[in-house]
């Protein structure tokens, strides 16, 4: 029997009564999710006391939180990791395996790459909104424009912007292009205002900063501060990663200034929670979308002792700052060395909020609540699939980490590298020749995983074929947002 609209309204109201009573009995915790852009694991003082940069607010937050020393992004570039956070799925399941707009070729043609996050995905924002949360967004989206903007994925309505950047409608003056070139202060201003306006109701505030992505820009007085500090820092030094030179020293003044400006903005948001009496009722997450930029495009930072950086499957490209504070759950200043990955945020936040898990949506995520409570969790292997050529020198490949062991497979020639990360976090000692059985086991697991997530692979380049086949050339998406994410 087809229900008439009135019947639907009555049923909805009846269902809403117990939900409203439950919400009244125990208010949902607030959630603040802070996402840096291209911030390396070694860029913050909490992870690297010897860093050239100054991050007192992030370090203060880490001191009252759980810090993960083996926290990973699902991809060495941005859009796939952002999709993994929003969906709880590995990038191949979403069809986004490269930054949207990327289309480099090499010996192979890269796999197809969608230019948007599908509207059928029940994003974390949609799930929280359905549970009664008010949602906030300001900053970098890079998961599609127009009908695929954050307005369509659980944020807004009323967010406006161009390319991949979106902000709330606001009476605040526009950011000064000289003092706030990355809109860092504007994001903090909007977030602080939102927190004050929503202090009496549960909210989810997602703050994807543009910093510390290129082009580099910050307040002139901060740049001058680090130029003075640079005079007593070690001189710049270079190494080599295949065809790319890699920065070995942190001493870039403008990059340091850009990072300090973001750190100060984060401090203002944390202070707003405190000022409004919300710190003890707010879950806060801080992470990055991929590793620090060390091998191209100005080489502004160094990830040492981690190898490589953004665009590479080595640890410098995928290991991230990963910090979670959950009042009443996490103990201040605790460390966790269990490997975790960005797909895990979705189920973890649902469970921390006391909401039902959605395993049909966050297929690849695992709730980290046992770890946050100080217990153990057999997380299982972690996987990466990057069938593209990065702008930073990395090539098409895949990787798996199982316990202490990590295997990287190059798609151009099938060569595999094997590392024991417990003994060799710098990935200097390739053990593939010494342990062929382990290589075969891990590679078999990687192949099986790729099949299970229907991962698309690169194909032979027609220029390398005697008779190139038309079907070998995939249709790759084009998107104007690629101008910023390079």
C-alpha cells in the first residue's frame, strides 16, 4: 500500500519523539575536525622537537590528546584522502585515486579518475546531520564543484566559492590578500563565530585549511621573523629520490610563517571551545591529507627521517600528524603506535558520538575506540593504490603495510620493495631480495585487495605500442581546480 504524505508525516513525528527525548537525555558531543593541507609528519613540534617550525597550539593540543605515531593518509595526494575521510572507504571504491584535475602520463597511461564525489555516498557530514548535528564548513573541498560541492554532501546550505574552495555566507570582510593569502584567518573567524552561535546544540565543524599547500604565503611580519631565525639554522642540503632532488633540512622561512599562521588559527578555535565551556564536550581531530612537499614545487619542507614526501608511497608521503582528543575517553599525552588510516575516522567518530555504525557505508574503516581507551585493536593490513604519476616525481604503484612489514609495488615494471618499518622507518634497506617468500605473500595480498575494491589500473601508453589499441586509453577527467592542487 502506498503511504500518503500525511501518513508519512505522522510516522516521522512518532519516530522523532523518542529520538528527541534521547537527545535531551544525553546531548551528542560536538566534533571539530581540523585538516591541514600537505602538512608533513615531522612539521609539528609534538612529532619533532627539533623542527625549525613553531607549532605551540598544535603541540598544546597534542599534550592533552592521544597522538598516533603510525597514522596514515589513504593516498599520497589530497582528493583521494579527503574522499576517504568523508566516506570511510579506500579511494578505489570512490573512483577518486588522484587529485581531481591531475592527468600526467609517463610510460603508462594513468587509470581513470572521477572529478567529483558521487552524490550516492552517505558522507560523514550527512550521517551526523541526520543524527541532529549542525554542520560547518570553510576552506578546501576538492571533491567536486557545482552540484558536487559541499552543499550537496551534508554541509551548508549557502556555502559559496569557486573552484575547490567554499565558505559560509558572511558579513565578515573578505580576507586581506597580503596578510591572509591562504584564507587561514578567515576560516578561523568563521569557525569561532559558528561555535559561539551553536554552543547550545551539537555541531560538526570541518576545517580543511588551505595551508600549508603552495603557493606559499603568510603575514609579512611572520616571514621576517623566520628569516631572522633562518640565519642560525643549518644551511639547505639536498638528496636525491630517483629523478627528483629532495630537501634534507627544514629552514624555509615563508613555509614556517605559513605554518605558524595556521597554528595560531587552530589555537583560536580551541580557545573558542574553552571560552564557550565546550572543551569537555567536544571531540577534536587533527590530521593532514598527505605528506610534506619535499621533492618538487619549491621543496619547502623536509620529512626526514621519513623518506620521500607528497606524491610518493614512501612514509614521507603517507604518514601524517594524527591526533585525537575525546573527553572522557582519551587520556592526556598518550601515544599509540598501532597503524591506522584515514578511512577509520568515520566509524570512530560515529562510535564516540554514541551513534550506530554504518558498515555498509564506511566499508574500510575500523572504529578506533579500543585504542582511544588505551586498549589493543588488531587493525589488520593497510593498503594504498596510486595508479598515477604525481607532480612530485612519484610513479604509479601500490603498497601494503602488515604489522612491521611494508611492500611497495611499482606498476611500470612490477618491481617490489620490502621494508621492516620497526627497524628501518627511513626505508633505506630494501629486503626484497633477501625475503622472496614474504614479498610473494604481501604482493598476493595486495593483488587480492585490489580485486576486492575493484581498483582500476594504468594501461600501456600508445606511444610504447607497435599497434596501440583505442580501448587502452582511458577517458580522464579534466577540472579547472587542478591549478591550485599541483
